[in-house]
């Protein structure tokens, strides 16, 4: 999409009408200012709609990557526009949940369009009773199981992108293992 001159776009503020009366009947002045109106009409239209450019749900599609860069989000032009808009709109919320199960599952859904399940967690052990030994620490390994969102989904799971996203979102002190599944895991295996 271009914000350049748009043929036939009328200016809401024609310059020729704002000239002194002396130039109202001057053919050259009116044609000259009409040329300027053609150049300035997209600028005025953009400025009139400026708040919509900063709302990811309303912004032109080509602005989504730019908006995503403002909020530290990720944008993939190959994804459906509705998911791209939601990912940009919720980027700040995803930062708040970074390093948690919820944040990882939501990021995988919004950024890559896959479903995920996170099993295991970090190791934090303690004892409620003073002077006793805490429970043995778990392995600290986090298993992230990922599968396509639907049976007829047009997007296959990109293993490399899943691993890269998981590596950036998992806390540093945890070991994250990624498992790609053909479909959702059986209900008995859920976390």
C-alpha cells in the first residue's frame, strides 16, 4: 500500500478556494493549486485518520510490522492478517507473561499459529517446617509440546521457528525441550 498521490482523491481543503479573490478566476493559479491539492490530499487524509494508524486492529496491513517493532512484538507477513493484528495488539501483555507457561503458550499461538502444552516447570523447593530438609528438586526440565491448530490447517509447524521462539521465552535457568506432535496430545497426558 502506498500513501503517495492517489488519483482522483479530493482534498478537503482545496488551496484554490483559499486564495485571494484576485486569483479566483485565474486559470493558471487554479490549475497550479489543483496540482498541489492532488499531492497534499493523501497527506491530509492520513493526518485526519492518524489515530487509526496506531491501533493494530485498524491500521493498514503494511503498518503492522512497524507497529510490532514499536512494542517489541514479532510480525510475520505470511500469517493471516487477523492473527497478525491480534499478536501486535497483545504484544505488551505477552511481555508481562514472559517466562511463564501462559506466556509461552500464548506467544506460540499468536506468533506462530500453533497450539502448545507446557509440562514441567522450574525448580523452586522449600520446606514449611523450620529445620527440615526440603523435598528433592525436580529435574527442572520443561517439555513444550506443539501441534498444528486444526486438522485442516494450512500452516505446518515450523520446527526451527518454534525452537527459536521457545529459546527466547523460556527462563534462562530452565532446560526447555520441544516436541512436535501431529495433533493434540491425549487428555490423560495433559499438564
